[in-house]
């Protein structure tokens, strides 16, 4: 913890950062759901359409800040919670409660099994790092065996995330694992797990989801493999600099943002969080309790109602 910020009114506590994340998330979902639905009713290339498109891009870039903060506090939650099982149960309960609002807002259906909400991702990430934490605490393993077991845990968690198609998928779970490992000052495994997520992404996208490339069917897998190799190289080089960041919270957030940027370049906007984390003082701040959790399903219900009232659905 940065001692100069501890007990300082100028630092950011957990409550402050969580509120920032909620605000950014709300803007992101307003753009992704309401403004995108409105855009579909507009005539293309008109000034109003162009303005709406610009607004969507702007708000969604702001929204990139939210998810890495949520991931960061999943790891913090494992470290500070008195009962990890109750914590996991809360996440699982919120995943179940949020599914109908999530589906209503995104598809106007009560149930849609094609996509699952982000609490499933957070739950899987918590389970994964809890298992890895058990390896560190209960077993005195040499690094080759330890790394192999961490790799297997990450692979299993990623596979489940891909199977249920939760928000941010395996990259979301991978991000939580990497934040945890960087906190342990493990700088080798993030390279491996980041590569695992990318290779898994390539395998699932090309071989299992059956994408139809039409006339380019023969060249598309090769082109995609080249693209994945390029992204893996760039992200690996970026991850190399993680250990040189002095502030431990900024260090963890930087690694998280690099991992998410490997999924999509627009996630690089979340690198702003690296600066925010420099001012994180480690204090709890005001307790917002279930407000923090219930905001997620409630705001989806509100957005779904807005779209219904405006005739977008």
C-alpha cells in the first residue's frame, strides 16, 4: 500500500473505485443497448446517425474501464474476505438473478442461452484463483509442478467460460487469474496463460463455432492464425514490462488491461485504470454492500423498459 495515501482524503478507496466502475459500466450499457437500438431506426449517413455512432463509440470506450476494476476486486475479495464460500455464493446468486434482466436488455427475451452475464465470469474467476491459492498454501510444490497445475486450472476455467459463453469469456477469467499471479510476483505464468487464452480463442472460434467464411474459407483460418500470432507477440512484449511498474496495484491493473487488449484493441482504453490504481489507498471507504451487486440486474431492467417504451423492441 502506498503509505502516503493511506488514511488520506486524496486517495481512492474501494468504494470510490467501485462507484467509478458502476458509472462507467452504466454508460457502456446505455450505449450498447439503448443508443445502438436507436441507431438501428435511423437512416445511415445522416448527421443524427453519425452523431449517435460517435456517441456510442465514446461511451463504450469509457465503459472499458469498468470490467478490469471488477476483476481487480475479485482478487481483493479473495484476499480480504472472511468466508470465501459466502463470497462465491453471492456471486453465483447474482449470476442467477441477473440472467433474465441481462437477456431482456440484450435480446428482449426472458431466457437466451446464447450469452451469459458477467457475474458468471467473475464467479469462475474466483473459483479458479481460490484453487490456485490452495496450491500455494497447502502444497509445497516445485515450480514446474506448480506451474503445470496452475495451467490446468486456468485451462479448465477457460473451457467452462467458453462453453457457457459468459460475458468476456475466457479472457475475463484469464484476467482475474493474471491479476492474482502478478500479486504473487509471478511474471512467467501470465505469459503462458495469456497465450492459452488466445490459442483457446482461436481453436474455439475457428474449429468449434463453425464460422462460414464463404469463398475465403481456405485462407481465413491461416489469416486468423497469423493475426493471433501477432497479437500474442505484442501482448507478451507488453506483459514483459509488468514487473517494472513500482506501484503494486498499478502493476496488477496494467497486466489485466494488456490481457483484455489481446481480446480486443478497444480494451486498451482501460489502461487509464493504471493511473487510478496508483491512488488506491487500500481502505474500504463507505459500505455500499448489496447496492453494488443489485445495481447490475436493476440497470438492465431499466434499460430493457426504456427500449420497450421507445418501441425499439
